């Protein structure tokens, strides 16, 4: 028997690659990952569909009480974009010195004081109550546009743009019926709506104040609001949910708040807020799951949005006011079609250094919400991640 050590054939020594090769490999992997993330964000980031021909028109009620033909909507954004393009072309001609001017200079002047944009998706049940509250406040506060003068500081008048977001029910008919029943020339005594608290005092409105825009296909709340805001004529523009959950009378507080923070260019945003109601009956009554998801979403927002937006306590309230001068810095750059669009609006305002103020408003729970708590919350978290990534990686940019 043989004693001693057996000699094994020697294994080849594993050689560590040099440090520079490791670093290069790591950099390559990071680059590849970043490239694929960029491609994925490009792929998933929503691109809003351009408005169709019929969506740039509106219907209203004529002085004789009949429904009008489809009429062309005024569109500040088309003129603004055309002028911007013309400037770009002029600047591209060698030897031309194009003075850079702020975007506000392209903005068409307001025709009236207040524009209200109401996104409405299958709202035949809830719309009337909201309109009743809105017109009574608007007519009381701002009266008729003819009382004011173009160019003067004291503008009068109001309009409501109801954007039916591909509704399949009688939303459009209900809106026009409401306009007809409240029209000044139609009835010497206004017809009271079922929602008026005092049935003898339903409001008379001047004709043409309520305009109905019909989106051929459903886009989502963000798409509907953005579309409406492209066609407003007001000095101030508020969007308000069709369910009438926000107390419309608090619009005055939003205007005051906005005026208080407006910059030299007149740009400002006032955000209706229900943050003071957390802990109140209205919020506590909501399901535990819904409140849990709401808190989780707020936490996510805090980490994923820039500081001024992250500081807003109630980003999702469907009652936000913009001064006209703020619109060109926000509306042309909107992408989100769904529920997350509020956050994009605020992020755009922040990136353009527009001051924002949160204003406490009254609010009530209204039956018939179409929000699917679980799916829409997941959709919002996903939408927020894509939105943040798209702006950070330059997939979305201001040009
Ligand atoms: N669900 C839904 N609403 C839309 C859509 N497009 C516009 N909207 C409008 O968005 C507004 C808000 O809808 P609600 O169902 O009240 O949802 P919410 O106010 O966010 O949620 P709640 O607090 O539960 O009422 C309403 O005016 C809807 O008509 C859409 O595609 N889906
Ligand atoms: Mg609602």
C-alpha cells in the first residue's frame, strides 16, 4: 500500500480581471439598464390623442330655446402654438435675432371673468345638481359678459364648458335641457330645478353661457379637463367635478387665494383642499380600504414629486383654479389622460415657477362615484411612476 500524498494535476488559477475592466463592465451594465428603462418609459408614457374635428365644436341653446348647430370653439392654444412655431421658424433663418419672450405674450385676451370646465362621464344623474349650484353662484357673482369691457381690469361674465367624455347616457341632453330651462329669454319665471333649495329662486341665465363639448371616445378625466381648458375664454379657469361634491360657493375663496399669490405675469394656481376634513365624519365614513389607499398614495406622492407639489396635502380635489396667464405653461405640456393628471398639472406649474396655494373648501360625499378604489389606485400609482420617470428622463419635455 502506498503511503504519502497523491499529487493531483494542478487546477488553473482563476485570474481576477483588472479593476478597470470591472468598472467598465459595471458601467456598461448600468448604461444598458438605463437604456432599457428609457425605452420602456417611452413605450408606456401616455401620448394624448389629438382632438378630432367634431371635438373642436360645441353646442348650446339659442335665444329662441332651440339647440344650436355645432359651432366652432375658440381655441387660444392653437393661436399660441402657431405663433410659437412662426417664431421658431424666424429664429432658424441665419442672421435673424429673435428676441425670446415669455410664453404669456402669445396668450389671447380673456373675454369674460370665469370659465368653469366640467368633465362629465355618464353624469345624467348628478350633473343637474352641480349645475344648479354653479349657475346660481356664477350669475350672482359675475353676471353677464356684456356688462364688462374687453381690455378692462374688471371683467364680467362666465361660461360653463361641459365636456362629455364619450358618455353613453343622456349627459348631453340633460345639460342642454338644463340650459334651456334656465335661459333668461325662455321663461319670464325661471323653472326651478329639483335641487334648488328654495324652489322659487332658481337662477335665470343669459343664453350661450353653457356650452357642451362632446368627445367622440372616452379619454378619462384628465383628457376631458385638458381638452376643455384649451377652449376657455375666462380670466380665471376652474375645473369642477360633475358630482357637485365641492361647495361651489367656495370658488370666491379660490379666486382670492389665487390673486394673493399671482406673480408679475399674473400666473397663479389655487387648489381646493379637503385636507382639513381628514378625521371628519365625511372622510371617516369612507371605507377603511379607501382611506388606507389614500394615505399610501400621499406617501408615494411625497417621495416621487418635486417639493412644492409634494407639499400639497390634497392633490386630487376636483376643484382647482388657474389664472389665464398660467395656462400656456401648463396645458400645452399635459400628457396624463386619467386620474393622475392633477399631479402633472401641479408639477408643470412648479417647474414653471408658478405659485400655488391650497385653499380649504367645503365638500360633501355624493353617491354614484365611478372610481374603482383598487384598480384606480393601482392605476394612479403606476401613472405617477411613469409620469415622474418620463419628466426626469426627458421623455416628456417643454420645447
Ligand atoms: N370615472 C370617470 N370619471 C370621469 C371620466 N371622465 C371624466 N370623468 C369625470 O370626473 C369627475 C370625478 O368623478 P367621480 O366619479 O366623482 O370621482 P372622484 O370625485 O375622483 O371620486 P369620489 O371622491 O369617489 O367622488 C366626474 O365629473 C366625472 O364625470 C372617466 O373616464 N371616468
Ligand atoms: Mg366625486
